[in-house]
C-alpha cells in the first residue's frame, strides 16, 4: 500500500536537546511548510475578512478549509469547475481539508451514526445527507487540497470508556475504507487521526494501529472539545511518542500559546484554530501572550501601536485609540485589522519557536509557557 510519494516528505532539521521539540520542513505539491507552524482556518474557502495576499504577508504557509461546509455551500462540484480549491479561493500555497467528521458529530441532535457512516439533516435546507468515509474522501478528492483528513468519529467529552472505545475502533475501520477510496494518493496526502478520548491506553493503541498503515502524516484529534488544558497536555504527551519521527504530526483545533508550546515540546509540528479571527471579530487582540479587549476605555486615548514589534498592516499604521474607535462603532475595518494582527501574531509565535529550536534555545526562551500552570489566552 503506497501512500507516500516524492511530492510529500517531511525532514527534521533540528531537535531540542531537552524536550522532543523539533523544527522541520514538510514538502507538498504547492510548496513547503516550515514547522512548527500555525495554520489559519478558512472554513468556507476564506479566512474570515482576510485576503490571500494578507495571509501571505502574515507568514501563512498552509491554510485549512472545511469539507462539511463546502459540501453544503457551494458544493464540491462548483469548486471543481473553478479549477479546484486553490484557484477557487486564490491561494497558491499548501492547503488542508478536514473530513467533516467533527462538524457532523457536533450536530448530535440531527444526526445518526452507524457502521456505514453518518446520516444528518442539513442545517441549510433540511435535506438528509449521508456522509460515509468513502463520500468524505470523494468530496476531498474533488476539492483538491494537498492534505486530506480521514473520516473519523470524534467522541464527546466527557464520555464513558465504552463509548470512546467503540468510536476509536470505528475510526480505525473507517480509516481503512478511506485509504481504499482515496483516488489521488500521489497528489493528496491522506492523514489518519488518532482518537481515544482521555483514555491514554486507548490513545496509544490507536496510534500504533494507525502507524502500521504507513500514512504520509498523522493527526491527534478529539482534543479541545471541552476538556481541561491539563488533560490536553496529558493526551498529547502520551500520544506523540508513538507517531513516526519521519512524518508530520498535527494537533487539530489547538491554537493557544501555552497549548502550542507544550505540544511542540512533545514533538507536534502543525496546529490550527479559529481563535485568531474569532477573537478579531469580537474586538479582541492577542498581544505577546495576552488577550486584550479593544473595546475597553483604557484604549480610547492610547495613541501607540497595538504592538510596535508586529509587522502587520494594522500595527504599522494605526493606533490603539483608532482600533478602539472602529470596534466600538462596529466598523468592519476594525475586525479585519484585529483578525490580521491575531493571525500574524500566532504565526510569528510559532516562527519564533522554530528559530529557538534551530539554535537549541527552546527551553530557555519559552520557559514561561512550559512551566506556567495558570490559564492563558
């Protein structure tokens, strides 16, 4: 079963001498991804309020899109007619699509799970849709992203062990069906997803079974679904060591400072999260490890940049007072500038971690995040 081709490869360039953190390069048909790397989420083939040119300036190398949402609107057929997802949204770099599994399983009141797949009622028009592993892969093959994700069952938190065990075993069976259905293995890398909830022995068993299938990359899924941060750390610490050192490791749905640093220390390479643009649309900014509400009165007469060290367009051209004014007036420009800043901030954060790993300064420069036990943005 040949899954990896010359178009996809991962090379570790440097490792931390005190942790399992590593800096590497993931090669895809649409370019390189230098890891560790935060990946912005473009659910509907757009990172909300931002253009591809802005994303490129922010340092983005790989962006995500959502299979479930694009299937509902506009439909993968239209994306295909446009020449594929890259041309449709005007992004020239690497792309990743998730399987749609997480969105479907979050619709607990309007879906039914069976061994065949999931049947759910479309929240857009009420029609019944049957999403199977084969159908998910077919949609992703049609969309054309560089990396596609296996269709998995994401158990909720909290959940009984028996429920999580059944979901984890089904995820493995579905993965094998995804592999058989994958029609473009030389153009699209299929990643498997490790499930297992908070049960570390299930996580280990799931990782070992997925690794036996020799996929181009592996993801840790089913975290950031409501469990405490310390449980996320335990899950990642217990799972990452069983994933291959010569393949990229992707932690799904995580994009906060401390969680990324801790996961990188465990050997994770890639991250995604909607938090930077979601915060931006609510008038909040991520500034050097802190979360600021730009609606606050303290910014009304603050004529300094949001972050003088940040190269983004907003920080280089506008003041905190102006951003406060835009947000209070609910001007779209304010939400765009904050989203651009937040995306830039998290990408810069992972870039700085990468530079620290390359010079073996990771544990020194990021000790604050590795050791702190309090909450953070």
